[in-house]
C-alpha cells in the first residue's frame, strides 16, 4: 500500500518557478569568439506537495514539443515546451515517473544512476553508470529491453572508476546507438576520448569529461564536456563537433571546438550535463544541481552559427 501511495504522489502538479538567468559574460569578446550563439537561458525550480525532487537532472530529450528530463535519482519528467522567436516561451509540467523494470518494480538504488537520455523512435534510451549499461524504456519509464553495447564497455573493471560510466547516449539511423564513458577506459590511450557504437569505436582529442551527446546531422555529432577545479571552483563547458565519417586508419576523427565556455572569462556556468536538439542548428543544454542549494538547474537554448 505504501508503494502504491508513493507512486500516486508522482502525479501531483508541480509548482513551477522559471526565471531568466544570464550565463553570458559582460565582456562581449568571449561571446563573439564562440561558434555558438546563446539565445535564452532559464533557472528552473520545480516543487510539489509530494516532495518529488526536481534535482540532479542529468540529461534531456526533445520531440514534437515534448521535453523529457532524466534524473540520476531514477526519475523521468515530461514537459510541454514551446520555443518561439528564439526564446523559451513555455515550459509546462505534464507528468513524472519512477524508472521501473519489466516487472513494474522500481529500480534498486544501486541501479538508479541514470545519466544519458535520447529518443529511439517512439521510446527512450537511457544510459547508466555504476551498473554500466544502456536500456530502452517506454515514455512512462518502464523498461522494454537491454541494449547491447560494445564489448569494451561490458567489463566494469575497464572503467576509470564506477562513477565514470556511460554518461551520455545518442541515436541516429546510420550509426545506431552511440555512447561514451565519462573518462577514457583504463586500457586505452587517455590522450583520446572515444565514442562507441555496438561494434565500432571513434576517437577524438579533447579535454574534460564527456557528459552529453547529440547528433548534428547524419555524420557529425556534438559532444558536451565539462571540467571543474575543486580548489578554484573554475568551471569549463566545451562543445566539440566530431566528424564520424572523417577518421584516419587508427579511427581518430576530425574534430572542431564549437564553444569553450569558461567561468574565468565571466561565463555564469553550472554543472552542464545534458544536450538535445530542438530544431535545425538549435539545441538545449541542462545543468545538474547535485541537489545542492548552492547550485542551479539551468536550461540554455543555443544555436550553432552558420
């Protein structure tokens, strides 16, 4: 009875607080040097009577005016999104779910670290760390099946640590499901990051930890990386375009820095982890507040400059 009651509470309305929030620095030089243009940014704060947390948002996925967020606490949120005149005009809460297995049971705590989110046709791919895996879920957060991943990713001992797992996932018809560990695997040259499909590996050079993936077009993928210095509190969010069809014989691909947003240059950043495409050349990026009152859940709309 307690379990049923707690799940009913998930459907109580959320009280929304969406506030304009400037992330761009006052020095226009650091804005103009980027190959992206910030269009809008919001601070999101959602609460409801059941205290279902809207915290620790790790990724998002968009389709047909519906925006889904996933939390690394094992929650899936559904919103109506309206973007008009390059602004986030409406973001209305519709529903919330807990991730469940095929038997409709809530995931055990050690299996709830959901990090990456992407549409696969009419369902959702979710990647996990700690118990490193990718699974296909319904839009009501019920597991459909486990997705087969590259053999290098199947052994948990290969990862840099249990908390440096599959932070991101993306999909398109040409490459299928693509994912990446947050940091290079132990047995690989750590000068390169690697993106993994079921049977292929694509390498590229970049600094930081991979936290988000989204296809730009058929062959180019946008990679979100973060860096954080615990002593200086400096944050860097980088966006790298990787050309999966332009790789050498060692599978090292051509890449290009699209943006490097650095707090030392005046960018007002938080822990950006999620990435999704909403229109031609337009994307949303979300930050994880780590359930810390000193941090914020920020939703940023940007476009890649022509």
